């Protein structure tokens, strides 16, 4: 694909991992009244916009903390120009203190957002702040503002991992930033996680996989999951149909913002530069 081409190639091609994750994540966002877009969370943004498009504008509204907007306007995904795109057609613009103090308390059970943690453990506890390096020294990261508050109001609490392995899906997190299940009465809270391998559900009874993606073996999933998480007798995750893939590829994410979270090192740098060039060529007012 050339640097100026926003086509996705063979429209009949089966879903790749990024597309399967985006479509599966959108399933969990369809029933929300408001979806919060994380800062620079590419897959969450694509999944949110896809969910909105699937409801023909009658489903979730999108709240963008970077652009400080609330909108129902349908649009394509952006990375470097996402704030500007979110401002077009916004129903409302607000200040961050106003959103936190006045609006978030009203959204209990009505808001959803996929978050990407540094670590999540077998009990569904989340670490977004610091992890131990190979020498055992804690390395601090930016964390996620408002994660503990989101854990109290978002139901179900939604998590995604572009690369599931023993570094991020652990027996016990190095530091507990949020415990979404403990924020609710026993039997009430629910946490769902979508990874590049499977879909998981956590409750007060523990964690379990509810489906594994096509091509993922039981052995692969067992190797990359905590021992306490159940993974037996799993159906395959349903693949998106042709119409949903067409919507994703041609309208929601023609520039493939979704791929950014799967690249690292030099490949990520090259992907970011390519995406920036494609977005710069878009005519946004």
C-alpha cells in the first residue's frame, strides 16, 4: 500500500487481529450512553467510532477528554488530528473540572471506555502507573488520570491488550491503581478484557476466558495467561461479517489508525510518520 493510499486492499480479506479486536470491542460499546475516548488510545477510538456508526447515530455519544467535547457526529478515526476532528459537529464543549464535578457523577452505569493497562492480574486489578524492571526496580509511567473514578461508574469495566503476555497479564500487579470489581458490591461488578488472543471476563468468582480468537491454540493461551484464569472448553470468537469489515475499512478507519498499537520500535516510528502524512492531506476545516 502506498503512502497516499487509504484503501485497505482486498475488501474480501478476512479480519486481521487489529480488525477482530476493534469489531469485538465495538460489540461491548453498543449499549453505552456515553463512550469516553482515551488519550491517544487508537483501538478504543476506532472501536468507539465503529459502535457509534453501527447504531446510525442513535447509540452512544462520544466524550473526548483531549478536545473537551461531547458529540454524536459520525467521523473517521484520526491520531494526530483527532482533537480537531472531534470538535467538528460537537454537541457541547466543556471544561475538565465541569466534566469531572458535574457530569461524571451522573454517568454511573451509563458510560464505558476501553483502557489499556500496563498490567492486569488474575483478580482484575489494574496497574497503569509503575512496573518492576528486570532488576526489581520500579519504573514509573504516566498512568491514567481518573482511572479509579472510572472504575466506580463504568459498567462493565472494559480493558484491552494489543499483546497479551506474562509481562502484562500477571498473577498479581506490581501496584494497584484501580480495582474495578472491589468498587462494587459482590456479584455486581463485571470486567471484560479483549486481547490479541481472546476475550476474558472477570467477576467476584474469578477470571475466565469466554472465547479465543481463530488460530489461537489452547496451549498458546495457557502459556500467556495466569494459572488462576480458566481457559478450558472455549468457543472461537465470532469473526466480523463482511458488512462490518467494509464499514471499518472504508468509513471508520481507512488510514488504519488501528495498526499503531501493534507496532514497536522503528516499525512504529515509520507507521506514525506515514499516518501523519495521510492525516495532513485530509481537508479538515
